[in-house]
C-alpha cells in the first residue's frame, strides 16, 4: 500500500534506520555514563561504546579510529576544518581555495576567516558543476594552506574529481579538506585512495540521528592538526571539547556499519529508480537536468521545468516532499546560488525541483511521483503566461519585464 | 510554511484563468513581474462601454501558490466593478483576505500593480491619461 506523503528529500535529511535506533536506545538510560568518566563502570561502558563506534566509522572511510573527531554534525566539522586549519597554519600562509557551490557552512566559515585576514579564492564551476582542475592549480600561491572542495553536491549531486584535486593539493604541499556529507555512506569514500587530509560528514544524511557527525583529521603523511573551536575538557585529542554524545555516536557508528555492508547494492537500486524517474520526467517538454549526469550521486536528480515556478510546483505535488531552487519564501527572492553558479538563468533556477531518493524509497512511490509531477506541470503551464508566450513563439528575453 | 485554506482553494480551483483579446479596444492588459524574480502575472480586464463596468477579467500567473491565489482573487474582485472602483483595490486587502504571511506580501503588491497596469492600458486605448501610481513599490 502506498503511504502518503512520500519523502523524496533525502538530501535534506534521512529517516533513521530502525537498526540504528535499536543500537542507540540503551545509551539513553541504562548505559547513560559519561565516556570521560575513567573511574567507574558507567564511564567504561560508555567509553567502550564510543570506541566501538569510532572503529565502525573508521572502517567505512578506511582510516584509523584515532583520526575521527566526533562533532555535532557536518556544519561544526566544516567550521572546525576551515577555521581550525586557518588558525593552526596561519604562520605558513593565509590563502584558502574553495568553490562557489559549496555548502553555506564552508562559505560562511571562509567569510569569517576572511574577516580575520584570510584571502579566499572561490572557484566557479562549469555548467556541469565540476570545477576546472587547471583553474584550481593556477589559483595556488605560496600562501595557500588549504583547498576545500565538497565531495558530492547537496543540490545537484555532482561528484567532484576528488583524487585529482587531492593530487594537486599534495603536489603543492597544501592541505585538502572535503565536505563529504552527501557522499559518505552513499558511495565508497576512501580517505587513503582519495588522498583526503580532512573530511566532514554527518550521521543524519545516512540514516543515523541528527546532532552528530565527524571530522576526519589525518594523522600521518602529513600529520594534520586543527585549532579547537570549542574549548573545555580537551576531549577528542584536544580538538573538540564537550561531553561526547554517546547515543548519537553509537548511532553514527551503526549507520556507518550498515552503509559499509549495504551501500553498493543500495546505490545500484537507487540509481535505477532515479534514472527511471528522470527519464520519465524528461519526456515533459522543456525539462532539463541541472549539473553533470555522468558524475553524480546515485540517488539525486535536479530538474528544471521551464515556465513553471518551483514553489508553485511543489504546492501542486503536496503529497511528495521535494525541494526547490526557487527562493520565493526568502525575502531576497534570490534563487539557488548553486544553480546560479552553474550559469543557469534565474528563471531556470526558479523552475527547479530536487528529488533525493533514499533507502526506503519504493518503486510504487516513484510511479506515483512521475504521474503527479507531470500532471502538476501541465496544470501550472496552463496558467503560466510564460508558457503561452513560449508557445506563441515570443522570445522571453526580448520582453521588457517590469522587475520589482 | 503552511498555506491558508483560501490560498489552497484558489490554487486548486483558480478562478478566471485565460486570455482575452489584447488587441480589443475594450480590453486592458497588465503584465508585471519578471521571470528572473520567479513571478510574472498577466491580468486582463474587459470593460463594457455602455455601463462602464468590468464585465470580464482573466489571469495567467507564473509564480508560487500565493502569487496564483492573489491574481485569481483579483479577477474575482474586478468583475462587476467600475474602472474607478477597481483602482481602489489595495494590496493589503488581498493580504488580509488570503492571510498571506509577510514573505508573501510581494505577491499581493504584484497583483495590485497588475490591476493598475491593466486599467492604464485600457485608459490609454480610450485616449485617456494613464493614472500615476502614488504608491512606491519599487
């Protein structure tokens, strides 16, 4: 039986896997100890659970358990990476390279670093969402200390060429950080093979709980250190103080273990469903996929339906939870900065929907979605003056619009 | 953000979608907004010369649910009014009727502008001066 509403916004967050919840539950009450309590069994039990989770996380990304710093989520991990590296390596240089399509956690942390004297280069990707490696290398100066480029984009799912980027960083002796929030647990991410020095990720994007994430910090070749941004008891090798969120960490560990065992098969299943959804929706006239189709996360597609406004479209498919690059709800009325960075017209950015499939998405849900999106696009085009003008052969760019 | 019942009703059952003959002497057309801003409204009125009443009104809108509802409501209100009465339709009345939240007030502003632009288009066709908008929206 099809249950409504349908959740296709798995890039925003994922539901918890019941196996994760089950693993976490004892750590809320009977095993409630503080992992830093060294002198009684309550503390030891909690510490054991954290150690075990650290191994589970490390196994997923192929690192040592000692290289995992638990945080409250990817936003904190991003802040710790950018600000922590900038403060730790300030004597070496003050230049950071990132991209305009990064998550706000990276962009805003970079802005703060700029206020403290950092120089930041923001690379603009091509129409496919990929950054130009020559441009990246050309941007490196003798002051460059960090390159931060996300693994897979949250809005369009485009996967950057991480091994090539890290090779460039290594060649110039620059640290490489990646925000891999959307990639870890979805596709194989191997910090050794990928040459990553620091990596942010979060539990709630991979069927774990909200409020917990991690920063991978390399310990060998090179040994990387970050200046803590949260000071207190010196937890997490002094890089992130604060009593450990034991149930959350247990949940992250379990989510990583499940992902390690299942993500390859899951990716095959999800990409087949995603491709079907995409193929069907592209039969709609004037519908376009945003970003690279070849280099993309298996569960995401971002499609613009021209002459229809995204928020209006979402209202037409109210039983389907998706998200839009339209920013009709924001005071600025600015559409998605990621889509704009690809060189999309504002109009196309306003017309986009992002579909994020997940572990619990069914074929039946995809069928329902295909039908309802088609109907809603038809209905809204019937009432769209732009569609009428397009059908009359009027070039919309030639119209003198009365902008507000 | 949840939509009000009235916005949902207008969205699901939009009143007066359509197109009037914009070259007709008795039809005034207002096209406002811009695709880049995510809102375009086209509102048209047809005036009965003998009575001076707006006998028909049609709209088409590219925009969010609140923009669609604002223009749909505007066409309902326009029908049966004189042109002078129609000029008095204020965006805040639309905000109130549809319970629009602050971030959606611009949708009502756009609808008011569409009404005024349509009326001016009609006035110019009839050899009258366009009416200056005293409100500063942009």
